[in-house]
C-alpha cells in the first residue's frame, strides 16, 4: 500500500469532510457533503432523488435553505454545485442542469510499474511494482475531487498497454473490481485501455477482427469483465499507432476492428473508444509529400458512417499532438456520421511540464468554439495527476483538472468565470484585487508560454528527449513527421493546395481563412505557410522581427509573472513550490528566447530592429 | 551464474585448448597452450622460467623446436607470441621482448546492474542484479584472450561508480577476491574504480583529502583491500567530472586528492590512476569565452610535478571525448614531470556502436606518433566487450581489442601488420587476395566513417541521446560545451590566439601548424578555425563543396565496402552478423550524408557543383 500523505485539498477546501470514511452511494456522498458543509452554517438542505434524472439536477432555493432534486448521480453533482457556488460566491445554477456529454473521461497514462507516461506530478496513484498499490483513502479523495466537477469516467491505464496491464481484463480482474468499487460511490466508472492483440497473448494464432474465433474470444472476455464490473464504461484502444498492434496487421480497416470490439461490449452497455491518433511514425524527413497532420483525416474520413453506434472515435484537438498551438483537427469537423470525442491533455507534455504556468481554459474555449458543441458526443482529457501531495505538481495545474470538469459538463463555459471560481475555492483568503491579479496572470499564461516557445504555429521546437526546453532543429531530421524546414531564406511548411494540401481537409470557411497568408491568423501563419523572413505581417513588421519581438515579450512577461506572484499570499504549502517553479519557468523562458532568436538569426542574418541582445 | 554460451574463439583459433580447465599459474598456462598447439604438430618447445625477467621473454628457435625464456608472466606472453607467429605465418620476434608500458589496462564501464555504459556487445560479463554473476569458464576464456595480447590489468567497474559498486572495496571484497583469482593465472590483475566520497558513505562527515581522518580511513581501507587481493593494480578515479564527487568539493586541488589516495596505496605497491577528463558540463552555450577543449590543460598543467610518484594521470587522446577526429590532447604534450597514461576507447561510442566498421590502429598510429612513445608511462582503453557470443558485437571489433594489446606492448607497432596478423589468426581460410581485400577495407574504415559523419574535425554532430546517427545541431544549445556554431556565413570555432586561444596550449611546432588555416591539416580545419563556406581549400575546392564531396564519397565507400564483404568467405557464425551490420552501416551512412549535406545547404544556399541530390 502506498504511504498516506498529507493531502492537498485542492479546490475542495480544508477538510470539511472526513475523507477517510468512504460513502456507499452517490446519494450518501451528497448527504455527507451537504451535512459537513452546512454543519457550521445557517440553512438546511433536502435531497430529492428522482432516478429518471440520471446525472441531471436542479437546485431550488427555499426560505431556510435549498432543495436539490436529481438522479442517482445528479444529487451528488447538485450538492457539489451548491457548495461550490456558495463557497465561491457565484450565482446558483438556475433550473435543470444536465451535462452536455454523457462521457466525461479522464485518461490516465499510468503504467503498472508505477510510472506515469508524460506524468509530472509523481508516480501513479494506484500502480506500483506491476500491481495495484494504493492508499484507499487517497482513491476516495480522488473520487470526491472528480465528482465535485462532474468527471464520470476514469480510464486507469496507459493507452500504450505494457506488461502486465493486459491482465487488467484477465488475471487482475478481481483487483480491478475492488478498485472500481472505491470510485463507484463518487459516480466515477472505470474504463480500461486494452491491447488489440490480446487474443494472441491468450493463445489464438490471430487477432484478425474478422476471424469469428477472435470475435468470440472478445465476446467471452467482455462477459467475464462485465460480470466483475457491471458498470464498466468500456474499453479504450490505441491501435496501429506508434508501434501498437491493430487491424492493419490483418489488412482490416479501423471500422472493422472497432466494430468487432464494440459488438462484444454492446450487450453490456459498454462503449468502445477508439483513438484516432494514427500517423506514420517512421517518416523519411526527405519525403516532403507526406504531411503528418493529413494522416488522421485521410485514414478516418472514408470510414465516416461505418462505425457501430457504441464506437466513439476519440480525436486530439489538433492534427499533430497537443502542441501549444495547432489549428483544430479537421477530423473533428468532417465526421458527421460518427460519434466523436474531443481529446484534451491536462498533462503538460508540451506545455511546460507543470513547471511553467499554462492555464488551459482559454485554449479550450477557442477549440470548442471552432468545433461547435454539437459535433462531439464525448470529451476526454489526459490526466495531470500523480502521487504528489498537491496532486498535480504545480498547484495551478489543478485549475486545468477543475476546468476540464466544468467544460465537459458545459462546453459553453466561460474561461475567466471558471478560473475565478477556482481561485476563490482554492485561495479563499484572497482579496478581490489579489483574485484579479491571479486571474489575469492565469488567463494570459498560455499566450506567454506560446510567445517564448515555438513561433507562430511552427510546433515541435521542443527537446525531443523530454518535450521541455528548446531544440529548434531537434525533430528536424527524425522520423516523426515534425519539421520546420528552416533555411537561410524561409521557414514553415506550405500546407495550402500548392503545398501538402492539408488545408483542403477543412470546411470552406476555415479553408479560405487559412489558405492565404494575408488572412491566416498570425498564430497559425507558419503552420500553414512557408514564408521568407522578410514577409510583411499585417502590422507592418517583418516575420523575423515578429519572431524576435514575441520571444523578447514572452520572456519579459514571464519575468513580470514572477514579480506578480510575489505579491500574492499563497498558503505555506503552496507558496514554496509556486516560487521555485516560477524561477525555473523564468530560466526556461530565457533559454527559449535566446535559443530561438539565435537559431533564426543564424539562418536569416537579420539583426533585431530594436538592438536587443541576440547571441551570435 | 550466467548461462554458458557457445563462445567465439576470436583470434585464438578453434579450441586448441580446453578453456574449461583454468590453469593455476601463468607458467602452467603457457605449458598448456604450447602443449595443445604442438600436439598435432612437429617440433618441441621448452619453457625456461627466469623470475627476474618479469613480463619479458625471448624465443630461441632450436633445431627441433623452440626455447622460450621469460619471467613469471613473460613465459606466457612468449608462448602466445610464438603460437601467434606460427599460426599467422609472421616472423618470430627476435631477441628479448619487453612491453613498453608496465600498465596495459582495459577499462570496463560495467555497472553492477548488468548494463555496460556505452557497451555495444551485450550486458556485463561479470555483473548482474547488483551482484557478481558470471560463468567462470567465460572469465577464464577472457583472461586467456587478454593474456594472448599482453593486456595485464582489468578495471572491472564503471568509472561512474553507482550503487552498490562502492562496496567492491567494502562488503563485496570476498567476491572481488574470487574474481581476481580467476584472472591471476592469466597474469591479469584487477583495478577498481572508486568513489572519492566513499569515507562519507562510511560515516565520516567529510571526504576532504587533507583531513587526517580521511587519509587514515583510506589507509585502513587500502590495507583491507590488499589483504584480500595482494596483487591489486590499484584504484581508478573519475573525480569532479560530470557530477562525480572530488577534491574541488573541499577546495583542494586534484594533486592533493590524488596524492592522498596514492599514499594509501603506496605501501602495497598500488597505482592511483586519476582521470583527467574534467570540464564544465554545465556550460552556457552563449558563453563563447569558455572552450571545453581548453579545460583539462588549464586545470592540470599548473599541477605538473605536484603528483606523487605512484599517481598516473590518465588522459584521453583528444581534448574532447573520443570523437572520430580530434587533435592530440595538449595535456599529453605538456606534463613532463607527471606519469601519464594514454586513454583510448575500444567501445565505439562515437565511432559506430560496433555496427559501423571502424578499425582503430591507423588512428592510434597517428596519436602515438604525435605524442611520442616516451611521453607516456601507461596505456589504457575503454573496453568493447560484453556478453555477446563473439565478445564485441561485431566480429571486426575484436581487431581493436587485439590491436590494443599489440600497441600497448609495442607503441611502434605497424597498423597494417597488426591488422593482417589478426585477419590470418581469425580467418585462417582466407586466401592472400581475400586477406588483402579485408585488410584494405579495415585500414580505410575510419576514414570512411569520418567522411560520412561530422566534417573536417567539427565533432559532435551525432545524436545526443545515443551517440549514433546524425544530428548536426543536436548539441548546439546544450550545456556540454560542444558547439559548431554553423550559421548562414560560416562554421567552426576559432581556437587560435584570436579566438579561444586553445592552440596556445600546444608546443610551438604544432601550434604554428594549426594556427593558420592555410597550414592546418584539412581533417582538423574546422576544429581550429571558423571559416566561410566559400573558403578555398588547398586543392582549390570551396569548403562547402569539400563537405558535400566528402559526404557523397564516404557514403559511396560504405556502399563499396558492402559489395567487397560479399566476396569474402566468412565462417557461418560471423557472416550473418557482418552482413546485417553492414546493411545498417550503409543506412547510417546515407542518413549522415543527406542530413549533413542538407544542414549545410540550408545554411549556405550553395548548390552542389556536381549536381548530385541534396534534399532541400
């Protein structure tokens, strides 16, 4: 068992409930939360269970308190909504509240050896030494935290399924069921990442999805799994991607592969989530015809309408891989007859490793506005959690988890409103001015990070080994399909109809926006276009000058952040880690600024118009 | 215990001696070798032991055989010399033979977890699971192989001493003594890499070399160690380098640190080998005043004459770190009052990972000719051995171990003679023409590798993660002090008096040779000079054209090697691995050619004068 730590309460406030005693149902959990919250306060609450309401709830203010009406999990969400609103001083939600998406999933990339792939908050909360290993009180606290913002599915193991995680749906089923039971009272269901080739592991000579023995194997296996965990949310699959097995091994389509698995899950009400993160990860850098951002659309678009109704195609927000800035994936706009899930990433893989501050809500607002809430049927995010006492390494990274819950419930959510509520819940002693300071800092944190890292949508200037810190040519001659092709004259890739044609994957409005460098948004300019350093931006600056300016500005803003944070009265538990990481962020920003400026200076030979230091 | 494998006999020929029965003394070993060799042959041999001769021997041909006179290990060396000469058809050594250096050491970078740092031939032959773990028959075979070419010291553990290797001179002493006993009959003594901070590990509050308690601790420890292993060769130390502890922690000089340890070893006849591989591994790339090649000379030159007489300063052949081409380290030329050891590296860390063919004797000839045999008092090489059945991964890499023994014994050795002897011993069925083919291929293999990798002495264009394959800017913005500073106009670092001043560390003859680009040897041109791409080389070509030409040529030569190898009748055990690795080498050469050419084309904008393909 993992050692108990002195847990950070995150946005839930200091111990208003004894987390050591797990509830047995969401209803009981709701009762306890309300009981504990109102214990020292005036007012009474009543819960009215209306099972037909499911996850929905309504809060009715009464003369001496509140009545919360809701379904089995709805009452719990209502209780937390009430408590959050009262603690944060926010308006109460009016009328019936229901989540926009039934599947609001946290994807944990936890390996059974205890590591977390792209984890920046310590080791796994539930795996160690190739076994389940956890503090039940901590899992209870986790369930409570997820429920408090409406996250209802936890996929507990890495999509890259490594030994012995295949056995989560085999020999480890009893332990998996025990784990599921800990989260069930918090209305959090489990999902499991599976290995497409599992039947071969079990002795079959094939995993061909059209082989009747394979289909029968999965039907039988699904029955066993659902016998142990009747409310399992389903299976998550990464297939034919980055060396994972998949249907292509057998000459089958991804629809054939996914549908076979979906058939096995359907009798049990399970969903089959199929990740669309598929591309050629052995690209020859010499090959300029192949363009990685085109890959997923080229593969899946022809399959639109071919997936079974309980298949969900999970698509990363951009066509690359969680870069700081990407255009929205055209797949999200081009699969009208397929149930899509939008995949976000809370883990700050390319966005600062939970050292640099990167609040994601403004980014999600842009993505959701472009995609439109109706196009997707589910939402998922790669977890930023780990065994650190504060859950997320940097206390501010909690905001991303909190906000993910809010956006998954209500994709129209306002980033600043959500951020301010999180600040009030997390740092209740802050004055209005202090809240303003932190809210402004967080709201612009992504733009600051963007400015001092890869310029104007170029992506992939990060160190390949770690995905932290600058390495402008680090990916340039590798096999990942991630190039900037900077030379002495120009930089960027032409993705217009004259180039790789990627822009043609977009609907007309976006296509015509992106197609011309004159109309393409600045922040995506070098994603879509190859331009000479002397290119005139709309504001009259040259491209190279804009690159320099952004990097000087971004770094100066990081330095300003450091000064602003010094003015804020963070509690002791947070203040040291915030200060230490801010110092590291400033170092990182300076390194990015100087490396990127030098890189482009060496190619372009253009001096800075303002005479600032660019190292030769 | 490690599993016994079907061992590759290397240059010793097919099993003319049952290696499963270890001898008890070098004399007995010599008797057995001769007995087995002459068993099916005409002629008799006699051994005459003259203990005063030590390692020396003389072979006297008689009417019906040979008389070998020698010291305790000399008789063994004489026996092997006779057998090698007869098997290879080489002339017998005439008169008294004695090694040029008393210390001819193989440095093994074996970790106790079973890995070998920069090992390309499998896991450790004697460590696994943080313990000793070996097949005694294989260690016996290893001792025989080392003795057959006169290597007389084996440092068994990595200079980066990681848990629990500190205990080799502590709790693990009994096992260390058992291991030493296996090699003793082959006249191979052990050396141990130690951790300078070991007294702190043992409970002292300091490892300050001038603290009498620390000196006493080491004296006591040395006594314990020598009680267990009376013929231990000594200790090897990597201090104040790449995060290792050392005297600088306590404000002491390296002479103070080394002498304290040497004092502890002196009563027992042990040597203290101190590695001079010390530099700032946290350099700021912006800092153009600091120049890593200057570091060792700057640090050690002022200490010349300050080291105790049983201290040996072990210096890598170049001022960087085992690059394909470096000028000789000026430290080797500038420490007349210090016992120096020349450190070579058989492990092909930067020279092809024992995939690409890289025969080192021609390189060593150059180094030894520049240094002069009298300047050094010992010679060491980082091992290329591992658990692979053929010992070295690539069968040709055995040549480097064989030749190291020859050069350590006789630093005047001729590379081609040594290479041809190795071929005859290893592939006795080859015809004279086949021997010629392979000898020519091996003799030019370093130049081929050099041509398709980093140009003209630039160094460090290799992938930082692996040290294999091209990444021209991979080290450029890192902290290792390893930059090429390529830009749109020029490339290289000015190390003349006008630049970093590194050239001033050389004696006058070399200084004036290197100082002017007009006289500097082509292969070191960009090591010493920063030059524009249009620079005219002595042969009239521009610098950029020479870079292109070299890369096209080097790759074409690798392709030609592949065809040549197909003509040679390698035995089955070797032919597959040689063919597979040659195919990988050709791939590697093409990747290097195209990446380096494209890199410089993107900077220079210069087309190839011969119109060959350079990818944009």
